[in-house]
C-alpha cells in the first residue's frame, strides 16, 4: 500500500455512529484544559484520537464484474468451512460454506453488503461476548443476521457478531431494502466478527489467515455453483 493510500485510510472521515463518542471525548478534553487539569485534557484528547481512528469510514470501490461475492468487512479470515446458517434467517438446515472474518480493534469496522440483492430478513439475537475469533462465538455471542435474497432465487447470509469488548451492533439496513454489493449496512463497535454463509453450491476463494478489505476483496463467485 502506498503512503498516500495509507494516509487516506487513517484520515478517512468518521462514521456517523462515532459522533457521540467524538463529542464526548472533545468535551472532556476542553473541560480538563479549562478547569480540571492537564491529565484530563490528555485523557480526553487520547480518547478522541482513538475514536477518530476506530470509526474511520474510508471510501471503497467494489469490483465492477457481475456475480462476485465481496468481503463484508476488513479483517482476517479465521474460519472457512461448512456450517449451518442461523435458524432465524430461514435459510434451511443444510450446511453451506461459511467464511468468518475477525475484526481487531485496529481494523475498519464498517460492514458492507457482499452482494447485490434484496434484504429478505434481519434478526437480532442477544448473547454473550466471547472472543470473536472462537468458533463458538457464531452461536453464543450477541449477533445480528441478514439474509440477502439474490435475483436468481438463491440467498446469502451475513451475520454481525459482537466480540469480547464489543457491546453494540448497529444495522442501518431494513427488511425489503434493495442493497448493492459494497454498500454500507452497519458497524460493530470495538472488536467483532462478520460471518458470510455463501449461497448453496458456491465455494469460497479465500483461505485461512488471508487479509480482507471490506467491499473490495472477492470471497467467491456465483458462477462457481456446482
């Protein structure tokens, strides 16, 4: 990555969800600087700087070739293999290929749609806050699942999973929405995971440990059914 691209990533404008945290940190810094002392100023300034970095929302350019399934988030692939989609998404009981992406606190946490389609179902489930890199996080952690119905009649599942320190999943999509590949649909605050359950018969094109760029990295192709 070039220096210019690196700087544009770090200095990207924050997602609107981060504004209350930014205003809060700035208020603490001002209060500390004017009244309570330097230590509070630096604490507020450090928190504000962290939030500017964490909530950054860089521009992404999805590949234009049709039929691609894109990464829904930045991070590292921690699981690749067959798994049954969450029952609440009503995608059947047969295992599908699943790709799980772990987002560290340093990654961009904006979630993007892997495909173009219609949001057929959204279901939130309260739960625990295990380390999101663990397999059991898919079943036991707080999560928000989307089923995206494809034009060809198939469907895909995308699940936002809270992590060890995450306490808030935000989903801006609504059932019935038409969504584009790479379009933003939410964010998870402070460490998390995003799982993708591929359409039936579609095989992943990524491997364990591979680094993902949300809205740009290709996970699979619809043409690989079979």
